[in-house]
């Protein structure tokens, strides 16, 4: 991750799922448009582990944390 990249604690919204892992892309219908907070940076800084704001009951498998590629996120603050 470069020094000027967003990191842990950043607020973000999922705007697309073109570059994210296949498991995440498979649930695009539910995940697109969700807001959350970055809780960890994975895969040498290319993927954010995003903890979504939605209730676990509303998400696939009750999972609130999803790996999402940075290019698929709109980051609001760092």
C-alpha cells in the first residue's frame, strides 16, 4: 500500500465488483451500494476487508465482513 492510499478506518461504499474476489462478486446483487468501514488491508494492499453497516440478517450468510478490491470502492475519508 502506498503512503497516500486509504487504509484502516476509511469509510467506503461498494460501487462495483469488477476486480474483487469471485466469492464477493457472486453476491453483487446484495453488496452493491452497501456502506462500511475498512477494518484490514489484504493482498499486499490491493484488497480492503470491509465491515458493512447493514445487519447480518440482510447479508449473504450473515457475513458482515467482505474482501473488496480498492478499485471497486468509493472511499469517503481516511
